[in-house]
C-alpha cells in the first residue's frame, strides 16, 4: 500500500497520474484522514454501505472547527442526514425535484446555451469559463430554482464562498464562509416568504409546497436545501463543463465527432463525467460501527475516502480508461455517488451537459488552447478550471441553430 499525500506536489500537479500510480499498487492508499479507496468495485461497495455515513460536522472537526454557524449549517444539509431523518426529507424533496420538472425545463436550458453561443460565435477567442461554463451553469440553476437573475452577481459570490465549506481549507476561509452564509440566509428567508405569498412555476415554490402526508419541510430544512442546490449545483456543472472542454482539447478527434454526430450527446455527457469529473475525490465516509472491507478494518468513527475520480479510471472496468471516447459502451461511472446519497441533481446536470455539449461542438470548431489555464486545487469539493483560454473558428450561426 502506498501513501496519497493530498497536499503534496505530485497530487496537485498531476492528480490522475498520482492516483493511477497508487491504484496500480493496491486498491487503497493511506492519507492523513484515513484510507483512500481507489478501485471501482471497492468504491462502489463503500458508496452503498449503510454502515457508513457522510462526515457532516465531523469533517469540520477534523479541521479544528467544533462549533459555530458552520457546524450548524453542515448538520442541516441533506447529504449529512442519516436514517429516518434523511429518508423523510429526501422523500419530500423528491416530490418537488421530479424527472418531469427537469425534462420540462429543456427549452430553457437550450435558450441559455444558444444565447451564450451567439456571443461566443461572434469572436474567435475567449476564456471558456467566463464566456460559457460559468454563466450557463448560473443562469440555468437560477431559472430552475426560481432565483432572481438581477441578484446574480451578489448571489454568485455568496454561493461560491459557502461552497468552500465542503473542501479541505475551511479554516483558511472560515470568516469568508460565515459572512456569505449570513447574507445568503437572510436573502433566502425573504425569498421563501415571497413564494409562500405568491407561488410560481419553479422548484422553490414546489419545495415550499412539498408535503409528506401532513408534514412540510421546516424553514431550516428549506434554507439548507436551497443553500445546497445553489452552492453545489452551480459549481459542479460549471467545473464539469470546464473539465469537459479541457478534455476535448486533448482529444480533438472526439470534438469533431460530436460536431458531426450530435446524437452521441447523451453518451458524450456520461463520458466526460466519467473521464474528467468535477467531483474528483468524492465525499468522505465515517464508519458508524466497526466495518471490514477486503480485510481492511475500519473502526467505528474512522474516516474512509471513496475516490470516485480514481474508480472511474480503473482499467479492470473501463477499456483505455485515460482516453476520452464518446462512443464508449456505457458502464456506470460513480461520479454521482451511490446508495441513499445518490446525487439529487444528477438528472438536471445530465440535461445541461446533453444539451450544451453538441451545441458547443457545432458552433465552436477546432478549439485549441490560447494560453495556460488556472485550476482549483484537486482537494477542493469541486475540481476544474477557473480560467481556460481557447481559440476557435465558427461557421455561419444560421446553419447550426
């Protein structure tokens, strides 16, 4: 068994290379917070084990934060609920976050993508993150949830700062996260009151109205759910799109293939999520009781890290796992998690990618790097480019819409 130094230069410079090196030695590696599980079958097993829970406030305690508003809000997130409490909230939320609601939103997703692509097509160079990935993810999410777009800049800053709570540098950013959280919660209280008084056709109104028999979501549960959607939903899609473009820049034949065969869009979406996920490390788990996996003992209270980004490149499951192949026969990747904590927003994320990628390929031809990009550290809750300069050509827009 090797050791994975999460703060070391090897992992930060080439995370997939370091994970591949260690995965070739054993199915898990040691880290400062517990074993990191690297191979597909073991990660898949861990994600479904009811004897494990997400760390919640323990994750903050491991970073030296044992009380205060960050601990309280972390305990309120659905991801960190367990047992009957989790089942109740998930059941209520599922009645609002339906597949039909997502599918009915397709035209709005297409409109946002085409509007941004009109501006991109008029140019020949841009920062892909600023020109498309960030505004696309933000505008789609706000329209779906029901957030006023005239507050976008302010809300984006708050949700981006709150999202830092899921990373490994919470102490460094504590004051920033707490300030954003206070402002965001005050805004949400006002917005929830408005939706109670005058419901609309959006997810926020559906969450306010969602019932489990005679049981409504509490105000605290509503706030926690919306904070989760806003802080996780925007960043994951933004960085997934950035990762997708970066992967296609390294596989230009696949970009050209998608442009000529847009019917591959759904497979392409699954492949970029497998190959270059924005959730590289996945969500740690804590053993509720003593657990054993393949001879590895996990005492109650210990932490284990199912590294889904590593599992997705396990050569025993995926042929040529480091190659982006949008014709790959579908094998279930683990990016959206598994078990009771399977990603609530997976259907919306898939819709966004399935609609955005073929439109991008049709209108942004022969993209190539126009300079070095800048990236988030792979230890953050999401991993992807902060900037990604590209050059490209674009055909007559009237022929591609």
